[in-house]
C-alpha cells in the first residue's frame, strides 16, 4: 500500500474519531461552567441564595453604549438565570434538546457579555464558540437526541453510518 493511501486512511480514521468525540466533549465543556454557577445560586432550591439576590440587585449592571444601567426586574431575572443555569446544562449533558439548549446558553453568554464586558477574552468567546459548535454539529451519537432520531426512523431507512437516508 502506498504511503499516501496509508496517510489518507489514517486521516479518515482520525476524522471519524473526531466526529464521534467532538460533540459530547463540546457539550460537556459548555455545560460545566454554567452548571457549576447554577448550583451556587440556590439556598436550597427553589429559594435563591442571598448572594445571588444581592448580585442581581446591587452589583450586576448592563453596559450599553458607554453607560451602565440597573438590570430590569432583578429578582425575576435572578430566578430565571439560576433556573436556566441548571436546566440548559443538564439538557446538554443528556443530549436532549441539544441544539436548543446550546442556543439558550449562547443567548445567556451574549447577555452576560453585556453585564461583564471584560469577560469576552477569558470566558465568553469560548462559551460562544462551543455553543455555536454544538448548534452546528448537533448532539452526536452519545445523546438521547440521537437515540430518539434512530428510533423514529423506520428500519431500512438508515445509511451504513446509522444516519437517516434522504427521501
């Protein structure tokens, strides 16, 4: 076998491995910082911690057009954020509603950028890249979404790689 064929076969195997591993690893990497944050916000669930209430009422401000503004409805926003920081990462880890969960975390990242504008280089850029990657690539084979999709396709309608065939 010529060296180029061996090299191409190795690249093909590496590509297959990347397609299998990238989606779940990206889901985990995106979910963990949000889940860790969400776990600190309750005292216990469904009561928000005093620290979370204080942050949303007194510390967090929107940075828009060179000025700062208080958050609208800080109590409601704190509760919704804390709930989303538990729900969306959990969905990502399970691979259930994966693209929508990633879209929700992308929206949260954009909002966090407005509150902590200096965080883009250390956190927000990476979270946004991971969320976009999950949205683009989907949940991968190690996900409930994948199992649901496989179960909903009639037998004989799957390609050799286990993907539904076009009609």
